[in-house]
C-alpha cells in the first residue's frame, strides 16, 4: 500500500475523486476555473500519484482525508490496495494448519466452483497479495504456479495471471452414487459405536492419508528463488 | 541469480573471553526472506553486525552480495540495515532525516522516500520521538529502502510493535521483496509470525549455526511421529531430533521425507516452521545443515535420550 503511487487508476476512482473535488468546490476552497481544471486532470489521470497531486493544497477538514483515496473498491485491513482488476480477495486462516500456498489455491478453486471467478478474470497481482496479507512473495508465486499446473490459470507476461478454465464438477449421477456410498459407510460406522466426532476424526485422518499419497511430491523451493526475479 | 547475499566461513567473534559467534559457516542465497532465529544471546545480532560491517570478525570471513567483503564500499552500497529498536534521531523530523540520509548516502531515492512517508501518513515535520512506534519503524524502514538496496538486513524489527503495526511493517518489507527483488535477512524470536514470512531459516544456538536451509526443504524432510511411548526408545528408523513423551504416548520429530514408510501403530504428521524450530531449540546438539555449510557433516547428529 505504500508505494502504489505508480498504480494505474480506474474510471471509478477518477469519478470518486471528482466527487471529492466537487465537495471542495462547494465548500469554497476551489473557484470555478480551478475546479474545472482539476476535474479535467482527474479524468485524464493515469496513476494514483496524479490523483493525489490534485489534493496537495486542500485542507483535510470538512472533506475526506486524502489518504482515503478510493482503493479499487476493496477495504484491505492493514494491507495494500486490491488490484482493481481482480474480483476476489484472499484471506488467511492461520489456525487451520493448511499451508499458506494451499489456502490460496483452495480459495481460487472455491471461487471457481461458486462462480465468483470465471474464465478471463484476473487473479490479484502478486505484490497486492503480499501487501495485504504480509506473506512471502514466493508463497504466492507457488500458489499461482500450482493453479497453472492444474490448468486453471495462465500467466500473461506483463499483465498478470488470468483464469483459463472452469472447474468441472463430478457429474451429478456419480455424485448421488458417492453420497449413497458415504451414507452407507456412516451407517456402518454408527452401528460400530462411533459417534459423529469420531466419524469426522476418522474421515479427516483418512483424507489426509489420501492427500499425502496423491500429492506427496511437493515442488521444491530451489526454483522459487529464480522466479522472484520475474516479479518486478 | 544464484549468488549468495551472505556467505560466512569459519566466522567467529569474541568479546573478551566469550565467543559470541563461533565457527559459523553459512550461505544465504539471494531472492529469499531469510529468518535468523535463536534464543537471546545466541549470536544473532553479532552475526548481523559482522555481515553489515559494523563489527570486525575475530576469526574467519564474511562476504555479502556475491563475494563483496563485509564493510567494503561495494558491500555498503548494496546493503541497508535497520538495527534493533529502529534507532532514529528523536529530535529530528522525518523530513530532516530524509535530508540528512540523502546527504550521507550515495544513490538515495529522495522522491521515493517522500512519497512513501506521504503514503504512510507520517507528518514530515513531526519529530521522530513524537511518532508512534509503528511510524518510527516505518520511517526507519523508509530510510533503508530509499537507498534502493539489494539486501535489506533487519535486526529484531518488530520487537516493539503492536500486532497491526507488525503486519503493516512486514507487508512493507515483503512488498519491497516482491516488487524490487530485494533479498531480506531478518532476526526475530517471534517464531509464529515468521511462518508466513520467511522462506529460508537460519537457527543459531549458543553462537553456532544449528539449522540452515530452505524452509520448504526443511519441512519436507521432517515429520512428527505419534505413537506408543513404549516403542519410542526402540525407534531407530530415522534420526530423531526431539522426543516428547508421556506414560503412554510419545511424539518424535524425525528427519524423514513425506513418503517415508511409517512404522505400524505410529501416525505421521507434517510439521510447521514453529514446531520444527522449537524442537531444534530444545535440542542444541541436534543440527540440520543441508546445502549451505558443506564443510560440515551433512547428517544430523542424533539427539540424546
């Protein structure tokens, strides 16, 4: 959030800034010519620095303080602006025990399943994720690489990472069969004297084994340091 | 880029008759956020002071940024250092300090520094001593980053900060790493918050390097085994770093890969950075020095008990 001066601004931000200039105009801090001039500059502004410059000589009383410049629509506590380009925002569950990069991967998959993300949508930029979550850039790169390996996203040089494909759900008839099989298992487990917590514990443990067996080969960090060079 | 941002061989520092750091050999590769961890008095500050050229080694040598001798002009140009408690001139304002730092340093990016202070909402005219702890830390960080370093060295940067200020401070550091490719070495003893931040771990204990390596590699080669205490002593499958046991159940931190077979009646769990570091800190004789310090025995010493 601290060096976002060079970030390019959206139309929504330009309009919000014009609205704030209008408030200064209404309060008498700007005369008509100055107001027109500044709105003109706001509408042609390219970067946040351009927009901030418009408030350099305006008092902060009576109007929202300058640091409250619209931040791409998302409030990111303690962190950076969300890239105006991405429809989603990551969060972290520190108590879950799930590795950070996997949490990011899961959230993208989840957003795909629920339709928050569609092919063509952009994922948040690496620097924005880093700024808002305070996590290691290599972790974000690793998550994005994993998504790319899964064929869900594709990187466009100089632009960012974009959703490439939807997540194909298991076909519905199969889902019904699986559900029936699981219910059968639950009945057996219940008959054997297992309570619900016991079933959850057993299922979680089996799922972990399954996960480890299937995805045991984790990509090593050796390549990660080389990737950092490509971030800037 | 395959250079090492810090490389030490046989490095030692003695104050009077006490070795603050001893036989320290390590190589921290570029492009990482490396955490230097260890109990108080382990030699963290000594190692960092040697690396940035604020102290002279008693033995051995240390180079930075691909072989530049620590403290040489070439080394100093590429390093920025924020010492413990983020020292600032308390009676100078942020603006004064920018001016001063710009005049004392080559290649100080004044516009960047000013823009950054404005972003942070730090009033340039207010005396540093009147700023909040978080703002003071951010001011010190701004002065460091405006030198546009290749390596940023931070000694206990967050010790005095509240949780929100810690988060914002680390976000700033990591953004610099992401945007400009700055390598970072930071010391801390708050293990929990390093978990998401660091991807390289250096664990110092009693003046020696105990663990050094890529965090992912370290986590991939360690597991926690949980099983019957009666069998814990007879477990010899893999090197045991640390054992915790009760009457019936025991937990063993072992060096073993994820696909390593688990003995019958035992259950294996992956470990986190904090758990791993704690286990080694409790067993100062155990060591894990993959890769870097090749001069030493790469196999871990088996823990006692």
